[in-house]
C-alpha cells in the first residue's frame, strides 16, 4: 500500500523524536526516509555542537561565577528554617490570631430568656409593694414629710430647716 | 562529562544540612549545563550569567524544600527554566516600555553568536548557514517548544527527564518536540532551496 508524502514525513519525525517502533519499522523498509532522518540528525548534531561551543567559556569565567555565587549566598540572610522552628512560629502566629479574634469579637448580648429568674421575682415583688402602697410613688416624699410631722408632738413646732420651705408655708402650718 | 550529584552529596542535600562549601561542589558540577540551557533560552550571554547565579542562589535558599524525589540536575534545571520564563515576561514588559518611551535600554548586551566548529572556509560557510537555519527555526518556536528542543537535542536529555523538569506528561513532550522538529526541518528545506 502506497503511503502519502506526509505519512513518510511524519514517520521520519516520529523516529527522530520518540523512536516509536512503527516509525523505526517503516524506516527499515524506506531508504529515502532513512536518508532524510540521517540528514536531519546531522543538522541537529551540528547545531548542538555549535551551541555547546558558543556557550563554552574559559576556566576563569566558571571560577568567577562560582565565586560570585558563593559570596552572594554567604552575604544573603539565612532563610533556611528547620521544621521545628517553622512549626513553632506557625503555632505562635496561630495563637496570636486566635487571641486577637477573641478580643475583637463583641460581647455576647444577654437575651430575655437568659436573664436570671431572681430579677423577675424581684420585679414582681416591687410591683406588688407599689400596689399595696396607698400613695403613688411620685408623691412618696410628701407622704414621708406628713408622716414625720404627725410623729412629732402636736404642740411642738416642727423645725423646717429646708430653705425650700417658705415662711408663708410655715405660718400656714402653725 | 557532567554527572548528576554524587551519592555522597545527595543524602546531605536531602537532609538539608549542606554547608556553603559543600554547595560550591554542586555549583561546580552543574553550572555549565545550567548556563548553557539559559543561554539557549534567553539568547543573551550576560543575562544567562546573571540568571545562572540567581538559579543557584534560589536553589540554596530552598534546599529545605528539596526532597530528593528527582535528581539535583532536574531540580536545578526546573529553577533555571522558571527563571528564563520570568525573564521573557520582563523582556516583553521592557519592549512595551521602550515602545512608549518609558525605558532607554541601550541593547548593547552580548548576544549569542555561533562560531563555526569546522575550519575549512567553504564547509564553514555551509555549516554556519545550517546552524543559523536551525537557530532561526528554534527562535520562531514557542518558549515551551524551544525549551524542549534545547533539552532534547543540545542537552541530550531523555523524554521522561524533560517531562519531569517541565512537569508535563511524556506524551505532551513528544507532541511539542514533534512540532519543533517539524519547524526546524521546514526551515532547513527552505534554506536548501535558496
């Protein structure tokens, strides 16, 4: 079966790049492909030799380069850390982060359901006391004053030390 | 012949306890190959020198990350190729800066010149043309294809080694190499017809 020109080319390239078995088999049977591969191999080996020669440098170049690498490494800060020191610093950072996170978090709000039952009870007692009183809470100071006045003897003149208590008021009381 | 790191140095590398003096031995063993690959990738001798130094500095600084799963050579070439990629990116940025007048790079750097290994003048001319054709073809390739081409045909690395360096499947390496060689062959044919 006749192969196309492209197939021959592909076989040559395949043989050259990956040395595949079918390509090698084809080259065994095809003289023109063998010749082409040989020609390409020659070109590539010439290029390789030229590239090696072009990049080859005299001995002092390599010595100077190695010395520069040495001095750069010696001057560079030591960044090589052991596994232990890495772990320690990682844990320390993690701890610091957790601490900051806890500090920065807002204080939890106490919900109604979380209030203590005692405060409810106290509130209830206060309401009961207020109801049992005869006087409203707003008039309580006046009530206390009247109680105080009645506690003293009827003949005694109550001493009204308070400056807010006017003379007219004191006359009226007397 | 350059060898992969000797067995006496390799365990020391994997235990991350390598002194600078011991690392000097690694540098001496691999600096030629690293430099050569970088020259082929960046096409600038001065830049390749700088990048070679940078490559070894980075390697030393990241010794603790080297687990010995690949050879030191593979590891170093991987660093070198990444540096070359960064360099290409920066060069593109420099090009645009130059274009809009932000940079005044004088472009007087020492670029790669192929000397002819053959002494006969006639043959020298032919060989030079042939090398130039391959080089031009290589220049027209993508960064990835050029890297693979250089590693295969200049450094003579095996396909699996190239795949390991570049973090690719062997099949992908084969495909890139196939296209690269195809381009090179076309260029050589063009040159023959002239």
